[in-house]
C-alpha cells in the first residue's frame, strides 16, 4: 500500500496535503510536527533581518514554542512548551524497542494509523508477527478511531483503482483491490469497516462484501428474486453483524418484494413489496432503523421500517426549484436533503435542508458559499455526487476532480486535495478503516 500524498525528505512520514504555512516540517518516525518559533521584539520593535545578525547568534530568551501534533481524531491538539528545543535527528536506540514489553508495544502500535501499519511490518520479524496477530487487530480497534476517510473507487480496463483520503492526516493512500473478482464493478457503499460491491458474473447478479484492510471477501447467497436492485449495507456494531437491503431498481418496471440479508443467519428474507411509486433518485439513506427513498409519485418520501418490516409514505414536499436532490443520513434521526436549486445558471446554488419529522417539512440549514459552488461546478449542467456519514457531507465533481466537505455541526466548509475524483466512472463513499470488521 503506497501513499500517494507528498513525502518528506527527512523521514518516512506523510506530509499533509493541506495549505502550506510558514512553518518547519519535522518528521519523527512517521509523525509530522510543525514547529513555530516566535522571536521576541527587539529594541524599538524592529526585527533584525540581516543575515549577519542571524548567523552564530542564539536566542536565550524564554521564547514560546508551539508544537502541533496529528492526533487520532479530527481535531488537532496544541501543546505549549517553554525553552525546549525539538531535534529532528534524535532517534531511540534499537535495544530500547527490543526490551519493550509486548503489552506496552501494543499500546504504542495501536495508535498508528491503519494505513501505515503495513509498512511497519517490514521493521523486524517481531513486529511483522505482532502486526498480523488477531489479538493486535482487536486491541487496535478498541483505540479511538482515526476518524472517517473518503474512499474513491474506479475500475477501468478491468483493473480496480482505489484511493483513500484520510481526513485527520490530510493525505491520500492507495489501496489494492486486485483481490476482488473482475465482475465487482459497482460500489454499493461502506459501513463499519466493510465495503460492498455488486455486479454481474455472466447473467447472474452477484453481491460481494469485503474488508479492504485484511483483504478478505465473500460472495453473498443469491436473492430469491435475483435481479439488479437498489442496495444499501448497514453494520450493527453491537453484535458485529451486517445487513444488505434490496429494494426496487429505479430503471425497472417491475415491483419486486423487499429482501434483507442478515449475516447472522446467512440468508435472505422476503418482505413487503414497496407500494407503486415513481422513484426520482437511486440514492437511499438509512438512519434510526429506517430506510428512505425519494419519490415523485406520490410526492415525498417512501420509508421502510426494519422493526416492523413495513413501508410508509411521508408527504414531505420538496423545496421549490429543486433540480436534483440527494438524501443523506445524519446521526440518530437526522435526515438531510442536499440539492441544487435555480433554473438559470447564474442563480444556481446548492442548499442543505433537514427534515422536521414533527411538521413533515424540509427546513433549510445551510447554503454552499457561491465561491465554493462556482469552483465545484463550473457549468450549470455539470453533475455532482453527494454522500454522508454522521453529520459530515461530502460533495464530489468528477469533471473538476474536486471534493468539498461540509461539517453540519460546525458549519465549516473545507476542500479535499488531490485528483483521485477525476474520472467519469469514479465512485466514492465514506469509509472507516477497521481491522476487526468481519465479513461473516
């Protein structure tokens, strides 16, 4: 697994692809640290800018040094120290690592981002054996997560190409999907560390579930009505099981029963057929044990409740001048509608609404800044995709090869660097790397 972000010349760490700052990048065994040294004012407030004034001089004042470290979560930690100098060439002796107890070594390595663990296997035989042990994977998963990633999948010339963007590390990593069969060409989605694909092997419609980190995969049993369907996968983290829900296809003129695959029983069960409706999008959203789809006739939403295995119609009218909309599931019961509005290109914009379940009404909560909209979509007819995880929403534009991230809670918009989205048949979703995600 090769990192396709920028690499530092001082070590094997990954340098963030974010905006450059006037700081010094120092790498300590793969950890990127930015050291900012603030000089005290001189005399009348002017600074000594001459080269001779800096050479051979030493600042002995108790200057303030701020060291930023990359944590396991989304937010950065800032540690302030006084009078301490960080040396880039300080290395821990090999015998110290060799004498570390295994439980302490577990604690240290468990905090390494999962994409870098494969590189650490080359350090020595002990680490190679430890990093492949199932007990380490279980321990690694008990440590707070690195945060979500964005997975970009593209299959051209029968060669699957996949890249993963780590939001905490702000770097792209290339992942190998060559272990997948050649027919797995459509990315269904990801949940709880598992990724689901579908495709046709000859004339047979197949569904596959895999764990990209462990490169384990299996084909699910065939459905009772084995035709191409709209699919969504959800993972129950309490018992480490998963379900795959199959509904009608947007392009099909047949009404098929809803089928649900349960990994605990390893079989499909047939349930109520969705009432006759004209679907307006192939995107579905799942939150709070409910599945939602957009419909034009009857206008509103179709909701499937997994607790009672029944379909219901929600008469939530869409906002005026909505050109294209996507349903995005948030945390708990939050359901978002993301869409482009405006009949004329100069007046177009993208808005985000949240469903008020009590009033059955879409309430506007945010609007994409015009500058970001023009950068994401240069043309009025340009296509964009949208997907979410918890309260994060990601926008992608394949023509521009860009990704834009919106945090619903913090109301912050941020760009995803790189060009991994630049393909007409590119598919993307949020992905949480987990070693303990089981395909059974």
